[in-house]
């Protein structure tokens, strides 16, 4: 199948020789090709150029799309989600409106433990169907790659069930998917008096099954106040590495937990959340290959303060953005809203948020070579907007549906 998209008002994120990530001042640079065309062949981007220099012969294409007035974007890479879950938690949402805290709800057996109880009672097929529906939903928002975590099983069977669902999603969804093992998401109630027993279970029982069945790409721990300590996190991440799983961790959401430092020490691909990031944490990140990933819809939904994105970028760091789509702290997978929040609440520029949600989030899921920019030979995962005046309109027009046509691996999605 060969597709030509012509008369594009602009193609955004065009990189002939892409860097694997963009840091500091580089983040404000968004290369675009105005009044242009783009061609797709065998699921890959095969060429682009300006209309004035002429398009390739139209007769050679199976489909020609007129993008007059419209923008072409590389698909968003959503590098942090929990979209395999059972039920929903709007009752806790109401409890929080009435004054309970997220941590207080968790201490009383709600929160992640509430989702775990429901997940363990739900069949693999039902989890799969619900997650597929969510993937279809986010495809319509312009997302072309998604990282999905386990972490609502919190038992051998539950965690393996979740990861098998993610494996099935990889096989059936057109989106590119990465799987992350998050057995250390919360401590299950029955291990409250003996946390070490659960950690031993993760290390000695669950991880070997995951390795044998190749069920995960990455290993995660919720390293924060009230969840897992830095010593526990260190032990789990080292065990993950022994099975070839690079860390991608939850860190510094609720406190200066030391999570960033322990993530960097263990060569994490990303450390995510980072509401509590100070000078020491920035220093550690500057000397690493770890991608700081911010999830502003969690701060929005839980009423936390936002991570210091401006300070981080001005210090020379790269930033990636993701949705954290999950039933407790961010029940939405809408990447364009994340971009708007990052601009409004963290003072990131439109160019910075677009780079953070494409090039840098591709890096945060190990997809730099194939995703995140308009580059010849990369996967043709992209979307065409409705007619819009400029790319600034994308984060500006929050809540609007600007995505008109979605193309994944060279196929127009219906
Ligand atoms: O990323 N912070 C830890 N885990 C999730 C929340 C999961 C939940 O509340 O169900 C998060 O925000
Ligand atoms: Fe999360």
C-alpha cells in the first residue's frame, strides 16, 4: 500500500537525522516543512518534500490524501500507562472531593489495592476487551505507541494474567506496545506485616516466570513514601536486570523519596512523575541517560503541585510527557490534554511539549529508532489534523478534537 499526503499546511517534527532525545534548549526547536507532501510505502515513511519542488508521480500511489489547511504530526508515544484494569474508581474521586487524601484512601485498603481486588476477580478475556477499547480510544487522540504496566495483580496469578493480557494486546492492536512489570506497585494487604515476603515472591517467583515467558520489556517499582523504600526498590530493580529487564520507575510523586537517585543508579530508561524534584535530583539526572518523564494529568487530578519542568529544561535536561492513564490518579489517555496542561501549568512551550510527547517519549520506551519523528525509514505512525492555523493551536485548543485522520504502520485507521 502506497499513500501520498499532499498539500500539507505543515509537517511537524521533521528530522532527517534524528537525535535519540532532545535536551535543554534543543527542546524548543521543532523542525517543520511547510506546504509539503509525505509518502508512505510498506508501512514506513518513504519520502517528503515541498509542493513547490513537485510531488512524486501520483499514478504510483494507491491512495492520495489532500491535507490542505491541515498539519501532519508524528503519532504521540505514551510512555507510561496502566490501561489494563478492572472497573473504575469514581467513588474514591468523590471521597477526595469530600476531603480524603489519595494516600489516606490507599492506607485504608482503597486505591491500588481496590483495583487489585477487582482485577483478580476479572477474567483475562474481559480485561483484554476493555484494554482494547481503551487502545482504540487513544488511537483517536493521535497516539501510536503505548507502554502498559502490570501492577494491579499483586499476586503471582494476577500479575502474570495482566502481562499475558498485554502480550495479547501486542499481538492484536495495530499500535506499538511495550510491557512493564510493576509487581511492586503496592504491598498487598496480606503481606502488610511481612513486606519482605512479598518482595521475595516478586524476585524469586514472579520475575523468573516473566523471563521464561518473555512477558515484559521493563521493570517498575512505585518508589515513594508509603509504598516501596529505596532499599526495596534497589533489590527489585537489580533482580529485574538479572532477567534482562531495564528499570522504568515511579519516583518522587509524593515526596523527595530518593527514587530518582535509585533509578539513575540502576540505569533506568526513565524515572516518572517527579513532582518532588530539587537541585540534587536535577544534578543526578544531568549525569545520566535516564529520561525524566512528567505526568501532569496526575498532578491535575490529585491536586498535587506540578513538577518543576521549566527549571529542569532550563538546567539542560530532556523531558518526556505521558498520560499515566489509570483508574485512580489519571483516568484519561488524552495526550493532547497533557500537552495543554504542560503548557499552562508547567510553562513549557508548544515546541517543547510536542518534542516531549514524540521524540523524548519514544526514547522513554526504547523506540527512538522507529518512532517519534517524521524521518524516512521510520514507521508511518502519524496523524493529520483538522484545518488549524498553527501548531500552537494544538495545546491551545484544549479539549477540542483536532485529530482528523490517523495512520498506523501505513494503514489509515477507521
Ligand atoms: O502512576 N503512582 C502510582 N501508580 C499510579 C496510580 C495507580 C492507581 O492509583 O491506581 C500512578 O499514579
Ligand atoms: Fe503510573
